[in-house]
């Protein structure tokens, strides 16, 4: 049997995207070309792979069964065929995509500007915010590096944790109550940082354990908006101490939480297919070192 490994790559994209159009965009093909490839896959497997259900396409039971195996095969093939030579950053011309929230971006990017400009002027770093859905953009090939507080669940995703942060209270220096004790913390109006507008988080559980609750005056999607709000009024916000502390205006300070909250890790993750990619390895080392430097600034 003559096998075409390109069909495995196309099948992996189709099963991840569940869309001929989405798979075509991912592989930079036209939709007609992707449709013809799906036809070849159906002929090779004897299965429909994707079937239409209303406006969506759903995988068949066979497709669901082989999905993880196909993804692992494609990943292994990419690793085997990836170049292992060293890279010269000065001659590198490439765009990398980094996904992280605004708190991390605000602390990290100023530390990357000079190294990238001096060592790799041909590199473009494309920064994306957190995804609106639960889709894993690393496994879908749309993100090169992701920084979050979660260790990846999939075996084909690698990670390191170069920084572990803690939560702190941010507010003006002249607050009417002391937020480092529970009574003062609960007495102050709060700004909650939530991209999705949620008014509750782990802090409310700590308060509830003590029979207390807080008044949430605002929810804002970014740390920058939260800091601007607390700088103008006697409100407080809870944010990562090291990452958030990089952006404090002169009139603001951090206060310790009344009780130590769970640590907040900064987990740097990438797909296994990049393990032997020298350019990718150079960038992720640069990012990891910048995060570690933030940790040493405590």
C-alpha cells in the first residue's frame, strides 16, 4: 500500500476543526482542495469521517476513536522530520504567536523588547489574549507558546513553570480601612478583574469561610483598567503580586492578603512538535528567562 502522510496531517486538522473550511485555513489550502482531500481520506478509510448535522459537521464514531492516535502520529512525524541544527537569531526571520492574559503581557513584554530588537531584529512576536473558548490553540497549531496558570493535560504538550506568583491586594496608600485584615478587606469596595465579567472568584470563598462578603463595585477585563479605577477611588483589587506590581502607579501599593491564598503559577507551554525546532527553543528559553527574572525581582 502506498501511503500519503499528507492525508494524516489533513485528517488531524479535520478532526480538530470539525470543518472543511477551518481545516483548509489551518493548512493554507483552498476549500475545494480540502474537500477533495476529505474524499481521499474517506476512500482510504472506508468511513465518512465527518457528517453534516444542520450547519455543523460531526465526527463519526470511528473518527472519534482514532482522533488521539492520528494526532500523536502527526506529532511524532513532525518531530522526526524537524531540523536539529542551531539557529542564529540575528538572521532569523519568523513570526511567533504567544498567548497570555494582559497581566502577564504587561510584565513580560517590556523585558523582551530589548533582547528581541538587539538579538533578533527579524523576529515578530504576535501576542494574543486568552481564548474566548476552551479550544486548545496550541494543539490546533495556532499558538507557539502559551502562558497560563494551568499545567497542560495532554501528553503531546510540554511545559515548564519559570515563575510562581502570589496574590496581593492593590489599592491607594490612603485607604480608609486596612485590607491586610479580613474586616478591613471586606469593608472596602472591590474591582474584580475578569475577562468574562464574573463577579465571584476564589477570594469570595475565603470570605465566606469567615462569614464575610465583599461589595463588588466593578468588574473589568484587564489589570490596566482595574489599576486606573483603584487609583482614582478608595477601591481595591486582587492581582498577582509580582506580575501586577510591575504596573503600579506612584500612588498605589500592594498589601498582603489577610491569609495566604493558593500560589499562582506562570506555566509556559508548547506543543511537542516544536521540541527539536531550534528557533522555537531559542524563543521559549528567552521567554522563560524573562519570567524567571520577574520572580527574582521580589
